[in-house]
C-alpha cells in the first residue's frame, strides 16, 4: 500500500476533504463497515408489538427472517415511546430467542428425583383428570346454614399480570365455571435521572406526604376554585366523627374486639347509616371493600356544604386539623429528610400546579407492597386534588407497574374478589340472590355508569353461559362460586401448608423466589398433590423439589416430596396475538410474528383446550356442580397448525354483542338487563365497535394531535383522560389556554375539545 493510498484511507483525511466534515457518515466508514447492512433491511416481515416488560406500553417492531426473530426495535410511530426502548425492551430479542428457553413438556412424578418428557396432549389430559378429581374431593355445595357456595377450595392459581387480556378472560371464565375462585395475579424505577433525590426511611412516606398536605393548607396554596367545584372539601361530616386526638390514637368507631372500624360516624352529616357506613371486619376478610375500588361508595341524597370552607366539620377543616401534626420538623425526624430538602419538594410541587401548570404524581412498587400502600396513594390523591392536578393535561396519579398488563389483569381480573369490569364476586351471606348482588353495586336513583350495574351484570353472565342464562333463572347467577373470607394468594399459601389446597397453577409467576416469604411458598408447594407451571424458562418454582434451599438443609427430601409437577413451556409475546392494557388504560393489540417453538403454547391455547377436555369428560355428568362447565359458552374458532383459538373472537366477546343479531356493541351504554346483550367486560365495550379491532389501530403520532386517539383504544369509551370535566371551570371555560382539554362551545351549545368519545344508544 502506497503512502497516498494510506492517507486517503485515513478517516480524518476523508472527513477534512470530503462531504462529511462531522465524520458521522461516509467518512467514518471502512471497507468492512460499508459492506454491512442492518438486520432490519432484509427482514421477510415485520410485526407491530408491545414491550412485554413494564406497563408503560412501549411500541415494538419485530423483524423476522427465515421464520426467526432477527431484530426487535422501538416503533417510531408510537405516541408513548416515540421509537425508544429502555435497556430491557431493547434486549427483548434475547428473551424470545434465548437458548435457555424450554420447548418440551417436562414431568416430575411424585417422589421422583428427575424430570421426564411427556407428550403435550397427554399432559393436558392428565391435568384435566387431576382437576376433576380435586373438584370431586373438595366440592362445597352449601355452607352450614344451607346457603349456596358452589365452589372448590382445593385448586388455586397465581398469574395474569404478564398475560394478554384475552388469556385472562378465558382463565377467569373457566375457573369461575369450575367453581375455583382462588385465583390471583402478582402486581410488582430509579433516581439516576432525577433533578432532586430525597432518600427516605422505608415505610415513612405517610409522614412525607402529610407534610406536603400541611404545607399546602397552611400556606393556602390549594387551587381554591377547583377544590370547591370538584372535590368534597366543602361537605359537612357527621358530628359523631372524632379524630385520633380524641380517641386515644383511634378514629371514632373503632372495635377493639376485631381491630377494625364501624364507619357510620365517618359519613357525611345525615348519611350516617348509608353510603360507605358499616363494619369493616367483613371487608377485611373478604376484600369486600374493593367492591367500590373503581367507583366509590354511593351517597344516597343531597349533602350539606359550606362554600366558605370555615365550618369546623367540613372536610377541608378536618384535613387541616388532622395534618397539622406533620410539621417539617416531624418530617425530618420520621423520614430522615432534611427540612430544606422537604421544603424544596413541597414548594416545587405547589409551584408547578394551578391554573397554568399541572404536576403528576408517579408511584411504584415501593408503595404498593406496603401494608399501608392504600393510605400512601390516597394521601397522594388528596395532594393532587388540593392542587387541581386531576382530570387535566399533565396531571394525575400514575402507577409505574412492573408487568405489562397489570391494569388489564385487574380490569379483566385474575383475582379472587372481582369479576370483569370491577363487578364484585358474590359473598355467600350478603348476596344470596341476583337482585341483592346487583343492588349492592348500585343504589336506586344513582347517577353515573354504576346505575346500570344490572345491565352490566346480566350481560356478563350472558357472555359466560349464553343460551342457558335467562331472566327466569337470573342469568345463571346460581353458578357463581361464593366468597366466605380472604381467598388471596398469601392465604392460599397457608392453606397449601395445611393441606387444604391440592392443585396449583403458576402462570408466568415464580413465587419460590418472587413472592413474600419464599420459604413458606416452597414448603406450600411441597405439600401439594400436583403443580402446573407455565413459563418460558425452567424457573425455581418448577424445580423447588430438587434445587430449593430446603433441599440443601434437609427440610425437603425429593424422595419424600409427593408433589406431581407438570412444566409446560409458554409462548412469548412475539409468538401470539392479543392485547396488553398499559398503565393509562390504553389497550394495544400485538401482532403475532412467529410460531412458538416445540411444545410452547399461549395461555389462550392452554386454557381453551383444557376447558374443552374438561367439558368432554363431563359430557354425560348428571351432577348439578358440573352444569356451570357444561353450559359455558366455549365455541371459539381456531386456526393454524396447533388449533390456536382466535384472540380476536375472544376480544369480540369481551367487547360485547347483540345476542339476536351478533352485532358488536358500540359501547357499554348499549348494555341491556333483559339478556339481549352479552358483554365479557363492560368497561371494554367499544374496543371492537363496528366489528373493527380498535386496539389494533396504529395511526402514527406524526399524523394526529398529541392525544393520539387513533392509536389503540382506551377504556372507557376511548377516553384518554379520566375526570376530564375538571379541565374546565364550572361554566365550561378552560382554566387556562395552556392546559385546555375539554370546554363548552356556547355557539354550538355542546362540549368540544380533545374528546374522542362516541356513545351509542
């Protein structure tokens, strides 16, 4: 090589003499790099997908070459992530193509020391037999007083927050028909880029938030017009109410025998025996308090108000007295945060709120895993309401959830205490009839969506049991299993240790190392008759019997562990179609990119075919307990080499349809209480309006306004911001032009703005 050739090949020379003075293009390329091409350029196909990790819902493009995933990149059209992915999302190709993925069914016999291979269909058939045997062994028709129970407490399940909405829907539907109500999912960021970092003692957040409330009230920094118009600050509370200073550290109504409260004195004046009154002991045992988690307790009539906020028993003054204790000195003492740093936080929060500005509160696992997590979030809500940060652009309270569809698995719940759309599971003593169940959800004359609870409930049961569900038999209400207490995941573990639970499903969850008290989790699983694990990898919960710490200590001896274990490999997010619901209620459809490897299957496939086998085995059963399974609507179309159920068909059922014509409903206002509509989840009604998969819409963010109403679909009614009436004053004028969202158009005499809402009916 001559000197001239060497110099011309030098990147700096090319940079100085060529057309690339910054050295970002041709000048930086070598002969080798010029020959390289991006993996995306020669892809055979591209699928639009959603990241499977947290609940932000970042868009992905999955590139496929020769039937394999060749690259996964951010979707530049996504209004959420704008083409970007975090390190985990960027590495998700490694997740789906990992050589460590299991592709064969594994089976561990009772007392065995090793795995053996099993045919998928054989495993499915064996699992169906185990389910039926446990139902027969543990079935409960009625309680000791003859009240219906319709259930088995011998089967439980953990998983759902990582699954698709369509999968969770079939899981809940099938388990409900089986009478197995013990199902749960597991709902689980950093200060590195924060402008201000406040280290805090674990568990002291109430003091910090209380200090912020006190700062706002003491300095009269609340958004007064907003507070008066859209909160209960002016409402007068019962004279029977007393705060902790007057009750030896307890609020009024404390019951020392049960350690809970009778809440009558907490109500508004004149409503002491209605609304959210009553004893909380049963609510604690059965999670009945969560029956109001999406809509609050009803108020049966008018309430007294003091618009000056001076009445000593108005909510505003009660707040001032209660939060007066949270001084900056107390915050420093309890939280370990210097007063100057605390005041910087309080001042910044208040200064970035009001007519022209809004602030958002974002919380994560550290709050939700505390026993007082609900109080944390409620105190945060008090702050946001005082500052006028709810229902307005840039405001709100956001949960940084750790799984892709925690929101979806609560809306369409894999939970023991809820049915789809936040309808409560019936309680054996409180809800003996369909009418009493429905009336516990709504109140006569109630305004708002929940006044139509009867239509939502009847339509759900119609979606479950089809022709068998009629007005004459209360739409098969008698098929629903009944709650009697706490049936949550930690109670389930205790029941496993006690030998009450015989069979356990783990669906994308790993409690042996990922739940509280791992030792109890592993010992509970060691006392099961059988365990079904579905995952991409051979996780610790599948191998506790040979690799757990208790094996090393001698507490668990494999040859003495009777648990029969079925490991069935699962399909990844790129190997199945379906929807995730991210943390802002946005439902996004994922396209299938490739077929799953080997025996790997989706949860949709597994539970559809499990239900099919159960129904086949029970076809000739005369037993009343089996009618719920036999009458179940389970006729979903299948496609492909593995008879995969159609996720779109399940989404259509979730949306709801007219029973007579089959027409997909345009929205939940079309729900009827007479059995003429079937709706799998009423709050999702509209996601399949006009027979179109609205969740699959992908109009680029570059082609629409910042609300991006044509990207996916949000519940309810594609409403992207809840409580958005609060974005305008009582007269309908925006609080400010900068923060306008909806407003009243006086000329047209109608509401207008960023409102992608269509109501039918």
